[in-house]
C-alpha cells in the first residue's frame, strides 16, 4: 500500500494523489463506517485494486464544509447581495477556532457598499484585526497569496458570497463555475457540487459547496466561550463566569458597555450559548 492525499470526492468516487499521479478509487465499507473519507485526508491506497484501505490520523476535521487536515480557512464575507451577515460570520469564526484552524476573513463586493456603509465596515475590520484576525479584501490577491504560502486552505461562507470567484482570482486557469444571486431571497445559488482540493502556486485550496445554515450542537458552552479571543484574560469576579446575565463583576459585559468589545460579537455570543444544551 502507498500513502496518498485525497483530493476530490464525487459521490462514491475518491480521487487520490500518489506521487504526483491521480487515481480514482473506491473506499472499503468498514472504513467508511468508522470514519467517512474527507478531502484533505492522508490515506493508504491499494493501487492494484484502486481501494482506499485506511485513513491516517487527522489533525482536524470540519463537518460543513467536509474537509480534513486544514491549516487555514478563508471566511468569504459579502458586503452586499447577499448582505453582510455578522451572525454567520461569527459562527464560522467560532467553529473554525474551536477546530484549531486559523480563520482569515476575506471581504467581497466592497464596490457595492456606500460611503456610509464603508465607514462602518472599516470599523468592523479594525475590530476584528484588533483581536488577532487577518482581514483581506478580495482584490488583494498578491498579498493574500503570500499569506497562504505552504498552507492547506478551505473556503467557506454564505452562499453567493463569492467563494468560487475568489478561487478563480487566485488561479485564473481553474475557471470554477459561478452563478447569479437570487435577489428575491438575497442569497446566492449553490454552484459547487463536488468537494475538491486544488494546487495553486505553493499552497492547496478546497472549493466546497456553499451553505448558510450551520449549528453548534456538537460543541460545549466552554468551547464557545474559549473561541471568543477578546473574552480571555478578563479578571471577572467569579473565575467560572460565563459572561451572561450581567453577572456581578463580569469584565466582559463591562467592556461591551464601554464599547471595548463589539456589541454584535457579544450579542452573537449570547445567541450561540443559547443554542448549546450542555
């Protein structure tokens, strides 16, 4: 058996890259019952029978998008058509952070925003950067490529936000399919149906189906709390303070009130904590 990288999944066909050659394989049922193969997996493959025999240990895995062994996630965020969705943005940042993947925000459709909207957007950018997140505009391609060097990257975000368009900008030879926005629903149409890992210059990137509904059921309240970087290192009155219900001596709530912590971030934190049953 040889070790390879799973680079594409189309239904029950798994494309594996072994020594710079590509093989369309099937997977043994016993493996799929234990752990469904994901794009990004390192696998052991029997090239004689074109069968994936085993999946090597993962450093991480995401459910939506379904990818494994990811270093970085580009959270593509549209400013218009569809409108910016801060709850979805923060939820994606939370899930990515919990899974020990570096989140990077990429803003699209900036040209559709008014001057007044851009002023508010610039405030948002400064805040997210202040808590240690990288933020790029989708026209900063050379700068973004330098930052992605040597990484395995996934792309996620609201349907219609411009994920495939961004990948096309990163590599014009890919020419991934894009589609129009449904104005009645203010969201895009799904254009990606197959999960696939592409090589671009000196990094790898996954194009995945867009989505707008995700849940946090598999995570704990402690996971959610720890994913909000700006909530850490606050000397609350109670050591186990969960930063809810205006608990006595909560430094986080105090910082929300004085504007140090972005109110939309805290509001979304409250929403996420209410979603968790444990």
